[in-house]
C-alpha cells in the first residue's frame, strides 16, 4: 500500500498552496458575521478526545441553541440523551473540542476549535431550562479558532436537496440494529414501537 509518511510529501501533493481566502478567515473570536451563522444553526457535531481515543457526537436543538456569551465564549447545553456521556467524560480529562455547525439550506458550514469545561452553575443551567427542566451540565467553550468552511462538500453531497433525502423505511431501524448486535436480547420490534413515545417524554 502506498502511503504518505511525511508532511513534505503531503504538501507537495496539494499544490498550489491555499489562497488567501482560505487562511485569512481564521479568527480567535466570534465575529458578528460568524455569530449570525451560529444563531441560525440547529445542529452541531461535537468532537472530543480522551484516553480511549476520539469521539464525535451530534448535538441539536432550536436554531441558536449554542449561546454566544461573548466573542471568545460559547455555551453548549447538554440536553437529555442516552447517558453514555462519552463527550463529557472526554472533556473532563482533555479540554480540547471542535465544533462543526450545519445550517439547513446553506452550503456554508462553520467550525470552532477550542477548549471546554463543564459547568454546573445553578443559574446558568436554569437559564437553559425547557418546560421547567434545567440542564445537568453546560459546556463552556473558549474559542481558539473560528472560521467558515466553503460549500463544496455540501454541494457535492446534495445534502439539502429534496431528491437527496433517504426514505427511513429503506434503512435498518434502531430496534433491528440492536437486535442484530445482541443476538435478539435487546431491541427488536418492541423497541421501535415504544421509542417515539419514550423520546417525546424524555426530549428535554
């Protein structure tokens, strides 16, 4: 197998060097234009790193759910999930995080690299409450790098085109996947049938 093993070989392969627009867009804070992207986004992929390796987890809520506390600080609410807390375990041990914001209908994505801590400040958690239910933790991210990504990946993938949408019925269900990896001990049709109601009751 042919491999790239040096930076020199890699950089020689990717010529010419990046145009100024690819580099000058990087800032160490959230500009007003960048703030508009965050406020329009209902979905972010959160990447973390820990002793066991890397993790990337989806985070979603109403547009603007990631709060801009100031130009150098973002606050990401930890909504209810499956309690695996893989991302949170990583942040406790290694503060490095990366965020990738998606905006439905837009080819532009937005990236933030930074360092995070988990807050249990009662007032902060209460400020994110939905239906009277406060958070258990909030992730406070100090911005190190922030920049928008060009639209090529979104354009190539046709991500937002109606004709690109996949019929969920053509995919294996969560219950089927669980049953497959547990030899039928967990999951199955009962899991799929009960999940919508369970999700509705535990959304917040």
